[in-house]
């Protein structure tokens, strides 16, 4: 096995594990009742941009469909985290507004 093969298999295995690693984060956000305050939009948007740009680079400059799909799926997972966080924050702020007494509004 040459270095290129080792790099390819290492990339594939690590990225499959990375895709699976999004699931606990998505699950925790889905169950969160406090507005997902621990989630940083700026971090997840940066990861989304990095994954999406790598996917586009992979297909347009390298012609590597596997790398493009892998990074595209990672970008999709980032979108799910961002959208779910936005939903949870909207729900949380709506609950806070509903708990206010008429005198507080």
C-alpha cells in the first residue's frame, strides 16, 4: 500500500466518523429546551463555508467526486445544526414571551 492509498482510506474513515459525530449534536439540540444557547452560529457557519467550499473545490479542481460528496454531506449536517438551532431559539423566545404577564408586556 502506498502513501496515497493510506491517505485516501484515512480520509474516508475519518470523514465517515465525522458524519456520524454530527448525530449526537443534532440530537442534543433537538431535545434542548433552553434555546440551544451553547451553539455558536459563527462557528457552525464557518464550518459550513469550509465544507461547502471544499466540496466545490474537490469537484471543480480535483475532479474528486468522493471528496466532494463527503464534504457536501458535512455541509448539509452543518445546515441542519444551524437551522435546528434557529428553530429552538425561536421556540424558546416565543415561550418566554408567552410567560410574561400582561403588566410586563
